[in-house]
C-alpha cells in the first residue's frame, strides 16, 4: 500500500511540529545566559508532559524526548520551536 508519492510529502514530525507551534504549545524560557535558548514544548497527547528544547548559540539543537534521544532525528518538538521562531 506504499505510495511513492507520499515520500514527497511533509515529514509527519514537521506536521506535528506545525500543529504544536500553531496551538500555543511552545513557550520561550527567558535565558540565563546568551549561550543557549531554552524552549518548553507541551506534549500534544498529554498536557502534563513538557519537553525541553535547547538551542545553542553554535546552532546545535537538542530535545529531551525519546524520539530525539533514541533516534537522533529532528523531532516534532524541534520542528515546533523552528516554526515558532
Ligand atoms: Zn522532542
């Protein structure tokens, strides 16, 4: 049932990130230093879960969710931050 044209579509994580960004799930935390900027992203499925996305001044971005930690991919939380800033 795989349709090759589906590959051309947007990354589902990017879609989820767009949802999170447009529904106010992303909150910017005032920085203590200028070395990094921290964002809190509230989970789409469980409002009690909040992920931390850290954007370092050297361009590195990390998230503390399992998707990022296990797979090292750009997760939906990082996308959400990217769509917010
Ligand atoms: Zn994440």
